[in-house]
């Protein structure tokens, strides 16, 4: 399978030396890419600014801003002949400064308020394009989308809403207030939430093991025929996980 993974934060510059961002380290996405490559998949990793080594066997594309990440993501999905999975682990900045100065702003040139504009939602954009076969983009009949939801409250309800809203095969919900879970940690306690509301809970485990569980799940969904309908309808008609699936730490 072809697997495209986004990872890390994005940076939204307001001048050449100042930006808005978040503490994402990219560990989760790099672990997914490493595991997918280890299992023989064709992997593209679209990485925001992070200090991690490229996993072996992975094609890496470095980006800085959300708009650049969207552009490279769309490019990487241009040839959807084979079953393709898009795994969005990136902590994309939702907003960017309305303008970016060409030169460093002097303190006296800056105002105490910063005008922001919304960034595109990469995952939602890809999901919506794949639902509209008449848009001037290649049809993506074999695209399966996986998202991440890092939440501080109403974790599973929020994750379920995002899973439906963004047309995902499943979403990985993560309570970032829990000890050992969240940005920069080596471990996570996650729940896979499916569009039909079903939940698959995992114990606290390393990001590597979360990645292994994720890759195995997309392999299974894909083998079960989880795919967009012939009309490009955007729903994974047969992407339900089988009953009795293992909840064990892989
Ligand atoms: O930020 P939010 O909780 O909505 O993120 C849910 C999912 O959407 C994540 O998988 C994230 O990578 C993706 N996302 C995105 N573009 C954004 C915001 C989030 O692709 N602008």
C-alpha cells in the first residue's frame, strides 16, 4: 500500500524570525512512517519542522507552514491507483498571521494585537475533494483517511465528532492531560474511534506500539475492502473492524 503520513507541527511566520506553532515533536508520525516502511509499504512522510532522523526506507518531504503541508499532501496523493492511506498525525496550526513581513519587525512597528486568518484543514480538504469526483483533482477511489485527536476534555465525544466530520476510517483519540500521553512523550494511551461510534481502547503503550496497531488496522480495513464507493461518495462502505479484534498491546 501507499501510505502518506503528516507529522510534527507547522510554523506560521509573522516575520522572518517570529512564528506561531505548538510543541509537537513529530514522534508519532515518524513512528507510523517507520512501522509502515518496516512492513513493506511505500511511505511518504510530510514533516513539519522537527529534530528527528528520517526512518529508513521512507521518502521524506519537509515543509514549514500548514499551506505548504496541504500542497505537498495533495501532490503526494496525485496517483491514487493503488490503495492509499493518508495518516494525519500533524499538529497543524489552525491560524496564521494575516500578513508576514519580509523583514524583521521592529518592536515599535508591532501592535499588541495580531490579526490572524484560518489555515486550511488539510484532512478535511482531502476528504472533501475525494467526495466530489467532479472537482478538477484526480479521483481517489482507494483513499482511506486516518486522523488523530489530541484532546483535553470530552475526549471520545470530540474524537467521534471529528471522525464523522472529516470522513475518516477511524481516529486515534488521545487525552493529552493524562500522565504519559501527549506532546513529546514516549508513550500514549489511545482509543481508536470508528465512524459508527465503536471504540477500541488500548493500554498505555509506546508510540511505536501505537504505530504498529495503527498500521495493522489500516492493513486490515484495506483487506476488508474499506474503500470509497464507486461514485466517489467518500464513505468507507465496508470498513468496519471485525468483531473480537485484539485489544492487546501489539
Ligand atoms: O486539530 P484537530 O483536533 O481538528 O485535528 C484532528 C485531525 O485533523 C488531526 O489528524 C490533524 O492532523 C488534522 N488537521 C489537519 N489540518 C488542520 C487541523 C487538523 O489536517 N488545519
